[in-house]
C-alpha cells in the first residue's frame, strides 16, 4: 500500500512536471496576482462546482467565484459589497468539450472574465462605486473552497512571477512541490 502511495505521488509529480498543471487541494492557498495572471482550472466534471475565493494578505475574502457545472451551467461572483446578486446564466453557450475543459478566470480592475476552452462565456463588472475596505488590499492569493467538487488541476500562466502555495504545499515547480 505504501508503495502505491509513493508511485501515485510520483505520477502526480510527473504529470505536473510535464504539463505545469497542479492537482487542486481544498483550502490550499495559491499565491498569484489575478490582475497579471489568469487562473486556469482543468475539469472533466459534468456536474459539481468550481469554487474559490480571492483573498488579501490578511486571508480575508475579497471576491468569491463559483461556477456551477450542472445543467444549465451558471456562475456567481461576489465582492464584499457587490456582485452578480445570485447565479447568472452564461452569455455565450459553454463549450461541451470532449471530456476535460479548461476554464480561465481573469480580473482586470472591477471586471471579471470567464472563458471555457478559449471561448469567452462571461464578462461581469462590479458596479458599486464605493470600494469595500477589503478591496483596498491587493489580492495576494486564491483558495479553493470546501464546496469545490469539480476542480481537478490548476495552472497559472507564466507571466506570473513564481506562483506558490501554502497549506498542503503544492507548487508549479515540481522540484519544490
């Protein structure tokens, strides 16, 4: 059994080394700046939720992103004083894919863009002109939530300088991780 665990871990490490995709672990913090580097999530799930929080240096949730994969697919974005106001349908039909799909979530100012397999499916701009005190702090990391049942791997584009994680240590560097 121990040999299986070692081989399984080695297989995940090789998968990460070859593809730069890192297995998602609930409550793991992935340090990145979403203004500079979109987060990509790989999932083969047909049902379930992709769910993560964008947090500041004080581990306070600044934004929550939730993608519901059950038909009909929808999304939810919440800031501390603004958001979608509930689940929204995607503006563009979501590609069905042949098994796994790659979701990309980018943030520019107050606008969030969600793509699936390189098709832009949603743009949402926060409209509340009054900034929340938490948004004064730059987002330092994301954290996959307990309700995430669909995210399998994540990837941070290379323009992000050295993304790393805390908690269960998983990095995009296979030698460290």
